[in-house]
């Protein structure tokens, strides 16, 4: 910061707000802190009695806050994102597509360890929709040295994009609803509509739903039939607890399912199963998926649809943040569940 004659300040950045008073007519901020002084500003500044001002010289290796925020956002953003215009020194990053948000946490921390930089995001590994605000960035002072931005460039080159969105693949989903009480018509199926809507929201479609009684053989036949009909993913609902009549896990195994996990450190969703028959993922969905807006389904299925190989180790990591608080007004995914 230096004191400069007004006539020589064109292109420099004001270090503080400047107030103008015209008796009986006006009193207020004539030029805001951070304003880049233009040639046409000189007469007004002189009328205000300002022959000298305090400013930063952008020609000496400094970058204005608006330009710096754009640079940081551009360096950190990858596919599936878009940037807003700078406003009061801040640039926001939004989703350009529906998909799975991925955040490189290690690189994000490295950037924020630098002096005078702020880059913050929402939690990753969750579904976001187009236009969703996912991150924001700014510098702390009004100007920053070019050298600091070069360090961010180096971090992004080393780690790759910090923020990106993986698009969802459109799966043909085969659905099996187990339970003799539903199969016989004694109880109306309420699981199917919920699961169909969840898959539809993620860009996939349930191509057929088959109802079966509590029978391992019937579950096996239904799984094989759906695979023959070109199902690319199988979702089996109900029968996931430890009661003697709950045979879904055994049915999935008998159909050739190689189990990744039966059980997950997520509440609601502890009785979840993930298996594969060849390259076809099979999910055993416990009853909580029907009753809770946010559950294990919302943490695992979007990642599968984005092409990720979800392993037992990845599911074990969901223990941290894996307890839903059951808020009266559910805000998921804008909450800590799954974070």
C-alpha cells in the first residue's frame, strides 16, 4: 500500500472506502474499497478534496481480488462445473450437470494452507443437480501477489482437478420385491414406488418389478430372469433382516452373487447388502429405504451409477457421518449425513 497522487493512480486499487459529502444533497460512499481507479474518476476525486490516495499498484506483481477469485476457481474446477461472475471479490462454482460431486480433499487442504486464500466446498460423494452451488472462493485482502496464485497452479497440476462432477450413467434396473405378505396381496407394495422414484431422479429406470414370496428359489429365478431381460443392475427390496423368513441375502448368494458387504455402518441402512453377479451390481435394500428420505441408498447407489467401484472398505468409511439425525424437515443432501 502506498500514497499516490490522484493523477498517477489510474489502474491502481483503492485500499478503503471513500466518502463524498455534498451539503444538502448527498452523503455516502463514492468509491468502494477494491475499486480500480479509472481516468474518469480523477475529477470527482479532486472535487472531494483528494489529491492523494492510498492504493495498491497492480503493475507490481499483484492481482485484484475479482481476477484472483476467477483464477483460483478456474484452476480448481474440473469437468461438469461452471463459474459465476465475481461479486464482492467472490466467485462461486456450480454444477453444470446432474451427477456425483467429487472433491479432492487432500488438494483442497493444500490450497487452504496457503496464506490469504479461501476455497470452500460442500461435502463430496453425493448427488448434485444442475445449478447447485458446490463451492466458493476468494482471497482475504483486496489484492494478492502473483506468486501465491502460481502455487495454486502447481497444486492443481500435481493433484488434478479439485472439484468435478461425474455424470450418472443411465442404468436399466431390475427390481425384485420379496415378502409373502406383499406377494399374496395382503399388504400393498409401498417399497416399489419409492425405489422407482429414487432411480428416476438419478437418471435410471426400473424396467420391471417382480414380486416373489419368501423363497430362495423364487428370488434366484427372478434375478436370473431380470438379467436375461438385460437388466444392468438388480435391486432387491425387503427380507434383509435376521428373521427366519428374511431370505433375500441367501437368495442373492444362491443366484451367484459375490458379496462385497452384508451390513453397513450407516443408520438408517445397517442391513444393506452389496454384491455382484459378473459385472452386474446387486443391492439388497432394507426397509429403511422406504421410510427415510435419506438412507444407505443415497450414499451408495449414486456412486455406482457414476461408475465407481464401491468396495467394502469404502462402505466402512461411511461410518464417519453415517448417522442420520432424523430431522423433522429433512435437508439431505444439505446436511452432515454421509459427510
